[in-house]
C-alpha cells in the first residue's frame, strides 16, 4: 500500500473504501511513470466542492472533482477532491454504480496530477480514453 497517499472522508454519510482509492491513485501514478511525494484524496459534499469551485476557479456551481498539484517534476504533491453527492447523481445518469463512478473520478483526478488536462474537446477525449484504459 502506498504510504504517501492519504484518504479523508469529510462527507457526513457517504463513503468510498480507502484501500480502493489508494490503489487507484497508486496505479495511475506508477503506470504514468511518476512518483508520490504526498497525495490526498478528500471525499466531500456539494457545499464543500462548490466553495472550492468558487474560491479557486471562480465558478459558482457544483462539480464532481477538483485537483490541485502543488509542485512540478516526477514526484507529485497534490490533492484530489471528490464530491460524493455529485458522483451519486452521475452514477444514476450514466447507469453506473456509485463505486464505478467514484473510481472514475479518482482516476480522472490522478490523471490531472500527472499532467492531463480537459479544457478542450480534443484534450477531454484524450483524457477519457486514458480513463477507460485504467478500467
């Protein structure tokens, strides 16, 4: 188990297995040929993710995940915030289980940490292909 990956549950009642979250992040980091300095996965609710979205991206909406990378190079230090409320809604919309949707969001966040972006349609498609690779 990767000791430099931490998981925090800040959601009042929804949960995702810590071990699985750590395994998913570790898999992406290793296969993309990066190393973990310190990575935190934080599971939050709508209110917290909306606050972060406003505070750091100036967008006043709920989103599914926000990733922060705090350094450069091959050793990654960062945070992945996952909104479990949004994941639950998206799971229903995409005919996925809650576990599948949260897993996809964790992989998505880890891909952001290693440098993938999704701010154009072409980049979003490339990132989606990479997410599918990990499933």
